[in-house]
C-alpha cells in the first residue's frame, strides 16, 4: 500500500515548504476582534494558580518538521519487501483471527497499473470512492494522491439519491466501489453517466453488471482487471502544489444537501504534522509499531486524517468486520495501540463496562470502587495515570485494559462532546491517555486537543493545536459575551489548515468565512487553564413558551450517560412550557430493572409500559437534580423506542449526529401525543 503523503508532498522540499512547530499553549495572547488564543506560540502563559500570578512555561527550541515524502514508499518497498501490510479482522470458523493481506506491499506492479490508468485522465479530475473501510479503499485514495487526482469519498451508508447528487455535483470521472455497492451506483447512471465513465469494483463484477454499465456507455472493471491495465513500467508522478485540492469531502449534512468541503494538500500536510506535534507534547510518538483499528468511516475527516497519519509512519491498520455489536471483540483481537472513537461508541463501552462491574460479586465491586476512588483522587492531584495507582492497575484495571486488547496507550474522542463522567471513567480504568479533541471538516479535523494528564481539562477539548489562531465571537441573541469575565461565544478559527471553500458554493463559503476567520457555529467557553469547552451550538437552541432558552445538546450529554439510556433526543415546542424526550433504552439495563420490579414483556412491550416510562422520568429527574439543572430543563414526558436511531430511517448521519428536523418529522405523532397527555 502506498504511504500517505508520499505522493502529495513529493515536490514540497525542505526549502519550499516546512512547518515551524512550537510547544502547545495553555494560555494565549488576544487576537484582534475578540477574545482568542494562538496555538503554538513561542511562550505559553499559565493562568494564575495558588496566588503565584502568571508565569511563563518552558518552551522547547523550535523544530522544523519536513513535509517531504514521509514514509518514502518507493525507496522502502525494495528494502522491506516483506513489511507487514494492513490486517483485516475476519472469521475463520468460530475463531476471530488477523489475516495479513498476502504480499500487500509486494504488489507494487499492480499499483503502477492503477497509476497508469489515471495518467490518461486530466490532472485535477475527481475520482469517487464509495464503500466501507478496506485496504482497497486506502489504495484507491493513495493512487489519487499520487497522480494529483482529487479524491471524493462517499459514505458507504448513502443511498442512490445522495450518491447521484454527489456524483453529478462533483462531476466524478471514475468511481472505486465496494462490490456490494455497485448496484446502488448503477441505479444512478441515467443521470450520472454524463460525467461518470469508469467504475472499478473492490472485488469482482458480474456479467449483468457489465451489460448494464455498457448500456450506459460506462467501462467497468474488477479490481484485478483494473490493476493490470497499466503494465509494470514505473510511473513519473506529476508535480503537485500546496494549493492543489487533494480531496473534496461531502459533509453528511444534518439538513439539506451535503456540501463539498475542498481540502488542499497544504491543509492536509499541516494537519499531519500538527498531529505528530500534539502527540509529542504528551510524551508519546507514533511509529511503525503502532496498530490502528479502522472502523470509523473513511469518508469522514476524523478517521481519514488519522489513517493518513499512521500510514505516514509505516504503522499497521486493521479493518473491522462492520458490525458494531462485534466492535469490542474486534478490538480485543487486533490489539490496537491507538483507538479513535466518537462519543457514542465510548458511551457504549462505558455502559458495557459499568453494567458488567455492577453484575459482579460484592467483593469485586468493593475492590473496583476502592481502586477507582484512590486512582481518581491521585490523578486529580496531578499524578500521571501510569503512576497514580500501579497496584490497582495490575490487580483490577489490567482486566479492563485486556478486554480492549491490552495494548491501547492512546484513546482519542472526537466528533461530538464526550461526557465528563465517561471521560473520567476511561482515564482511570483503561490505563491509557484519553484525549478529547475538536475540529470540523472545514478545519481539516483537529483544531483543539486536551492534555490527558491535566485532569482539570476533563470535559473540555483542550487548548488550540499549534497551527491555528482561535477567537470567540459574542452571540448576543443567546446571551454569550466574548468579553465577559468568563468569555463565551462562537468559536472562530483561522490558519492555513482551513478548507479552500465549498465546491461550487461560493455563497455558502462567504457565509462562514469573514476576513479569513471560519465561523464554526459552535459556542465555546474559555476555561481558567486555557482550555476550551464546547457548551452549545448556535442552531441547536430553542425557546419554550415561558421565554426560557434551552441548550439541548448540553442536556442530552447530561441525560445520555445514564446506564439505562443508549441514545436520547430532547425536544421542546416553542408553544409549550416543558421538555419531552425520545429515548433508545439500553436493553440489558431495562430487562434487569423489569425483572427486579415484576414488569414482564418483550422489549417493545416494556417500552410501551407506563411503569417503565415513569421509571425513566424518575431517573432523568434524579440526574437533573444532581447536575443542578433549572426546572425548565427537566424532561417531563418520554417516548421509548426499542429501535435505535439509525441511518435507514434517516435519523442520524454516518457519524451518529442527530438529524433533528428529520427526527421531529418522524416522531411528530409521538410528540403530539406526549404533549396532549401531559397537560
């Protein structure tokens, strides 16, 4: 497999392009026009602690990060012909094992064939990749990088309508497609064949598919057929520029049509170097011994950037089996050293672990609770996790770590806010660095990253990364003042890492970019330690009939950590005075409660039971009181749905973000009934 950044920066020499990286900041100077922070300043300021006033933090000397061919693939392959390629989690009988791709790196002659096919295309053309994570996905992406072809990924969960929109909007010339998705793509050919000329399957192609493609004037190849089309001669790679568009990533979109976010070579490379800098700032480093589990969609910038990072270091990547119920088993089998997740996945792991602990005997629970309290107290005093409680790490928490493969040293959470309770729990029991980050597709993923050994940063996204400037902008209609003693406002980001605009949508680009500042739409609050906490979303706020504003995401984060709840959507009608919620209950927790309280029935019947609903309302009220929520923030009525929020009903995006307008439409009948019965 061709290494990331081998091709993209091949003409960006040390002299023509290098990133100067400084130590990360805990504080920051003001950025004109608002209260802001600069990432990577030469001097860091730590806010006043224990009456000591401000003091400069130690700053290492500057270092230049070369952005040339990082892994030097073309030189490494002949020297390391037997180097390990990415691994796949597969079933062999009843035993899950790792199956190295046979001769993956030795198939460079076939890779040249892929490159040769691209040489006949015009530089700057766009190629789509449509399918689930797999080695062929990566090979296709890196071939695009090599030839200066703009890569346009499509979520494997997209239906024909969305595929048709993106194919036509991006004017895709060629598409690399998962074998089982070919039929979905062929459904769009009546509209897309105007642009699309070639389809390449990740696997085989049936005769019927060949015939249908031919009828639409398309060429279609199996993976093996396509790889040998170019012969075995070396390929001269075209020169690429920093400003060239490397990829167009279509946001999944919670409303309306997806937007094509254009990301340049420069943005991607700066982000890769920034990721290394952040990891080094916590005393770690990525290298060829790292193992990464690929399960988050590669069509999303979060996973895409991390896989580029690990490929650039020659690390190994394993691919999951595609079933979220088997994810923990896949983790245990692959034994990754770094694990990236969205909060929903970590919430599931948290719920599973806490349920298992609760089901243990009195002795085990007592021992766990004692060890947990002692280690948590030590970590809150500033002791690093590996030194906080070696005794209980070995006696108790090593078993939790082993359940996750036994080798995880870094857990990264992104995509949405991670609940403080979940973050603290994982910091203690996994014996690993837990880093919560923040970024958007438009900022090429990570813009902030919390420092794991700074326990006061739990619940925050940490300080800015070295390569950006950040400021908060007041949102007066929501009562957020960026110049108040506790600065709150919309998070705005500036820097070379930003996207180059929305493809064919200059109007939307101008809406979010002002004088080089990208307006994220997220509301943040600067913490005394220099970290940022995401507290709201400009659009995810509504007013109840009594005039009170409700920040719904904050409430969902508070209620969503209850072990009885897998997912929750909180809603309030502006003509009503109270909140309601739709909940996906945790099946095991609900069945345990039902057994203890004499309530019988299937999961669907339990969800309809009035006693069950009263139980959930009581648990929500208990959580609200513990968090000292205001009266109007309590949930007064609930609808329990035994079927999890899913993409099939268009209720969530591929990254598990709620599509609120669609949820409102889908559950409108239940909502009306809740308000009517609660009056």
